[in-house]
C-alpha cells in the first residue's frame, strides 16, 4: 500500500506518510499519546519533529491549543419557536486563502463574513460527503 499526506497538510520535513503509517502500525493502539511516547526514541521517524525544539516552545503550543478548545466551547444559546439552537460564539473562517478568528456577532453584521462563513460550511459539508463516499466505496470493496 502507498500512503500520502492529506491535501493542505504541512508534513514534517523529510517525513513520509508511509513512514508515519509504519510507525503507527507498530503501536498497540494508534493514539496520539502512544505515538508521542514512541517518538521519544531517538531513531523514531518523528523524534526530530516532536522533540527537536525546547519544552517552552511546546508548552506555548499546548497553551494555544487549549485556548482554541476553550474558544470553540463557548456557545450562544438561542431559543426559536421553542427549540434551542447552540452556535459557537467565535468561528475560524478562511477568506482569500487566509484564516481568521471572527465572532458570530461580526459574522451577523457583515455580508462578506457571512459569505465566507457559508463557504466554509459548504467546504466542510463537501469534505464530509466525500469522506462518506470513500468509506462506502471501501466497504463495497471489502465485502
């Protein structure tokens, strides 16, 4: 089998998707925690990528990731016709090839942001539909 990186992903320099797949196959369970633990070995394909920088750099990245999770967890609750709708208070929207964090209030007030938001939703729907189609195809192939 041949493996490749997902389109748009910026892979670790000099590391192939085939090599990472082989490393994942060696794990008891291919979880992020197990991959991180295995990567501590100096000969591991991801050692340089994950352990080449200092802990302060990684601590900052971890804090930024936690902030992303916190931002994504804040939801506005709207009741319409007796039904409760929850939407994120802040969204990450791609415009002109660049991503920006934008509040739902700004999206409501700007036609340009609404269009960009809807485009992002459509892109995600298409991505999910393509993934479902590939899975169905795989299941038919395996049957």
